[in-house]
C-alpha cells in the first residue's frame, strides 16, 4: 500500500518513522510519503490560505494550491517508487485524475475534518484494502469546500472526523488514520491473533480488561479466574466483562449487535444488565409496574398470548369466552386500578413502543385468605399467599430473557407487598402439567413443585402443576429461559 500525506507541517508526521509503522515503511508492505503543501505554491511567500469569501473569522486553505498538490500526488499512483516529495515544487500539475489513471488500483482521498463522518474500525478495515491512500491535512478554518467537491467526482473521497471535537489541523487525524490502517496490513502486527479480539472487532464489543504480572499491585489483585488456566472459564469471564463494559460505556454498540453475534451464555449477563435478544437483535428491555394507561395495550397482548399456552383441548369458544371475561381492556383497567388486590408488571423493549410481556399477580386481602381453589389451599399452606396468575411473553421474545426479567421484577414487587402489615410468605402458580418448557422455567426461577390441581373450563377437566416459592428469598438465578 502506498500512503501520501500532504500537510504544511511535514515534521508533524515524523512519528510515523517509529515503531511498527516505521518498520512497515522501511522494509514492509508500506510506501509512505509526506509532502509539504507549500511545494505547490507559486508566490514568493508560499501562500496556502486566504480570507473567507463572505466574511468571517480565520483563513481558508486555497483550492488552487491544493488542486496542484493533489493532482500530482494522486497521479503518482500506488506504485510510483519515487513520489515527488521535495521535488514536487518543480512538477507541473499531474494529468487526469479520474480513477482510470491507474487501472485496477483503488485510490482513496481522505480529508480529515470535524464535519466528516466519524472514523470507525469498519472504515479503517475497508481502507486497508486500498492500494493508494492520499491524506489532505487542513489547517486554519479548513480547505476550500470545492476541493472535496472536485475530487469527489473523480476519485473515491472520504471526509472523515476523528471525533466530536476540533483539532488545530488534520495532522493528528492523519497520524491516527495511518496507524489504524497500517496495523491491519499483513505482516505489520507480529501476532495477527492480537487483532482478533480487540475492541470494535467482529464481536462488536469493547475489549475486556487485560492484566499482567505482578498479580498483586497496590492492593489490587488480578481476577482469580485468570490465574486458574481454565480456558473456557477465562473466555466466559472475558466475554462477560466485555458485555458489561460495552453496556456501560457504549450502549449504542450493544444496540447494534445482531442475533448472530450473541453467543451461548451471553443472555444471562445481558439480562442482568437490562438487555435481551429480541427479534431485531440485542435491545434494551425494561420491566416496570403497569399504569392505568397500559390497559389498552395490555388487553391485546394478553388476548394474543393467552391461547399460546392454553390447556390443550380447550375449544375456541371457551377460549374466547375466557379472554372476554378476564383479559378485556376493562378488566385490565380494574387490575391496574386495584393495587391492594393486583400487581401488574409490564415488559417493554426500548424504542419499539410495544409491550412484549406482562405478569398479573393476585394478592390476598387478609393474612389468612387461602388460595381460591381447595386443592391448592391444601398444598400451599403458608400465609399470606399470593398467586402469580399470568406470566406471558410474545413468542418473538421467548428466548430474549424477558420472561426471566419479568419474573425477577415481579418477585421483587411481591416482596415489597404487605398484607395487613405482613410480607407475603409464598407465591404460587398453576401451570399446565404437560408444558415441559414452563415447568423447567419455574424450576430455574426457584419454584418448587408442590403438587397438582384440577379445574373445569368449558365443560372439560384440566390439570395443572402447582409450584410455589417465597417471593424474595433470593433473586431468581440468572438464566436463559
Ligand atoms: N472550521 C472547521 C469546522 O468548524 O469544521 C474546523 C477547522 S479545524 C480548526 C482545522 C483542521 O483541523 C481541519 O481542516 C481538519 O483538517 C482538522 N480537524 C480538526 N478537527 C478534526 C476532527 N475532529 N477530525 C478530523 N480532522 C479534524
């Protein structure tokens, strides 16, 4: 790869002679040339700037000087072994610069500017495949806008920004770009594996924290797991820290993680951090108490999800009757208005505006109030007791972790509840005995199977497994549901 940097401060780029980049330029895959823009001036004062047309503060870099410089440098092409550095001043402007001058070669003109698109690792990876990179460093108020416009029509041009702040000149941005691109060229970084797990790599996450010896320094120890030599455990620990760090520092990166980038074991930590894997990739999920305004969105959610886990054999009519009686907007308005009797929790996905799941729990009004069904009363004997009557999640969020978040938050809310001043002793639920997925879920949420109950719906006898647990012995363990 050939890189040309044009600047009014060539000495500013001297650090490129050092370290890996210096080595790559001396004997490796890089031809690096730094040019003094003033070599293309034609007046005795070697003027590169003029006052802004239309008025205003500062000076603007002249398009005619930049035009001569860039024509020359771009025309020199990717494989010109003796590009005109000092000698450029004597050269006439190069010929046509239209991308056809060097057929088959990819040339990119990169112009640093705070108004450019933010430079990312993806862009850097892309630029590392170019044959010829020309970087035009601005100073003062920047380069006359016609320069980018003119070359933009003739050669691949990238106006890029190093970040949302303003530097005095483009040299620092050029240094950063060269370093980021050149380290990706084959043979530049000694151990290419070290590029694989880095921040902004294919994983889409920030890198985990790294440590070296001594294992104890100023009272701070290297995390134990890293000393154990257990590769799988170390990998999991690192992945968890990368997810945590990304969630805390760059939630935007987490938000753009696709489902294919989420690996086994990620969901637990994502859920703990308030994120889940929705149908459109990783998304921030929130569980909160229902408010009266939710009724209109809760009823359709409940009506859509209830049939998915309804007891087998329940006919359509009975189902519709149940929904009309128990899951209408009016019923949800009642549930949401009566905080002494009901606890409603809703799960939503940030940005979607949709409710993705909910729970409905029924509290006793007195300490001694037994579960309404006699067979449950016999097997769940602690008091006061509440029933977790509904926990439903839209099917597209079934593997997202939202159900577990809903369960955790519901148990936390029930732990706060008081019945005649007393905390709840137990929460019970009934679930179709043949729904193995549900049984597994409740077991993992710390519920214990107490027995069964029988009940009648639409003239049919149904059987449920009854599970119970204290509301807040400990939060349910992190798990994938
Ligand atoms: N007037 C310009 C503006 O507000 O957009 C700022 C000009 S700045 C003082 C001078 C030069 O520094 C720019 O032409 C560019 O080369 C460089 N520069 C400043 N901030 C930069 C950034 N965040 N990224 C890339 N280059 C930057």
